[in-house]
């Protein structure tokens, strides 16, 4: 049941606000990113991509990423051969957090005196990860050259407009280190 609900609110991760997201990036250091100017979208076929199962959420994510890429000077192509392809996909996982507050000691430093043991809090939540992949097609096969991943707790959005605004901020944060600067 939680997984079914998370399918439609994975947008909450991407749009939960930048402070609750952990963003990591990786790239192929042998790639020259300076020649990349134009892109097209590709979608994942099969698998467990929760965005593919929630087309409104997927569209919101793609719109946010289009805005962030345009702000960086990249141009989306409708047809033809682009310099690179972009794919966004996501997954969710049910998680549990256990907090043990230890023992409650009495006045004689004996366990259990005046009230017994401590307490334990158990919290269940859904964690989601949104992946943004930058892909080249040097021949017949696709090649991943950059990946940004944002992980956080999935929370349902307040309304579609608020969700889009949060998506826009998250997309900027995910693409903050794209293109990478080779060091």
C-alpha cells in the first residue's frame, strides 16, 4: 500500500525542497562536455521506474529539467540528432528508522529503579531517488556520460503549481554540477 501511494507522490522527493535532498553526481572524466549544446529526451523502457508509471509526475520533472537546462544555455531539439540525450527516472524504497533512547536509571544508579527502561521510537517512511542521466550516442549504442541523483523522503505536494515550483528548484540543484569541470 505504501509503495502504491509513493508511486504517485515520488514527486514529493524531487519537489520536497532543496534542504531535504541529498544530491550526488558522477561522470566520465574522459568526456569533453564543451561541445554539448543540443539535447533530446529518451525514456526508460521496462524496469521499475516509478516516473514511467506516473506520467503527470514525469512530465513535471521533465518540464523542470528543461527549464534548468535552458538556463544553462542548452537547446532542446524536436527532431534531428542532438549532441546528447537526457533521461529522468526514479525509484522508491520503504525505510524504517529506530531511535533507542537508552536506559532510565533511578537515584541509586540501578537499571529499572523508579520507572524501568528507556524508550524506543520507530518511524516508517518512504525514501525516493530521482536520477537524471546525460547520455551520448556515439554509434549504435547509448553511453552514460553524467548522472545526477537526488535522494530524500517522499512527501506529497500541496498542489500542482507548488509541486512545479519545488521541481524547478530541485532540478537546478541536481544540475548544479553539470557540465562538470574536469580537475
